[in-house]
C-alpha cells in the first residue's frame, strides 16, 4: 500500500523552510502532495496559479512530490486523494498551540487521518512567508531564504 501524505499551506511564497519540510516528508512517505489552500478570506501576494508554478519549479528535484490546490476542508481533500497523513512543520512553541487545535479538529472530522509534526531545521526557524514578503518589499536580498525562482518572482512583484 502506498503511503500518501499531504503538506497543506498557503505558500505565499514558498520558503526554503517549506522546501526543507517537504523534502524530509518525501523521504518518509511514498508520495507527498503539496496542497496550496485557496483561502478566499486572505489577500495573497501571489495567485494560486502563481504559487502552484513556483512550488512545481522549487520541488521539481523531488521525484515523489506532487503539487495541487484545494479549497474547503482539508479533511475532504485528503479523502479525495486517499491520503492518511498531514505533514505540518513547527518552527517554535508558538506554532504548537494553533497546530494542536487544527490537528484535533481534523482528527474529529477524519478519525483515520493522522497529523505528522516535523520540527523545522534550525536554519529556518525564524522564517515565515510574511517575513519574506516584508523584507523583499524593501528590495533586500532574499536569495538565501527562498528558492531562486521565488526570489526572482518577488523582485518582479515589488519592482512595479
């Protein structure tokens, strides 16, 4: 039986911290689906289509990774993909409370679904998409915290 895990997020934009969690998850599971959440309540910098393209480029070196998008409940998406595990990265203790709540409601809605928490690599523990956007907005070099393709996309977004 193939083990399929979903790594959900907004990925606006994808960072090297995300890539680290995705890569490590891909070493544990047969297939990892990186699922971009289409959240109508947020105003993202990048469209869903742009985020999908950036993620595909940034993960093309990882054979068992698929990039997709979804809206609605994660548990419903998981069931359509026949996935049984959610991969979530934890940067700090502050992430844990929110992630614990999300894992608990997901367990209630889908008792067969497990959440797999991975501690982030210390090199990326300070990183968030919000911080990356804030720094990039002021034309700072972000090439050491995001994939090359994302650094170029950020430069383009903020140069106009």
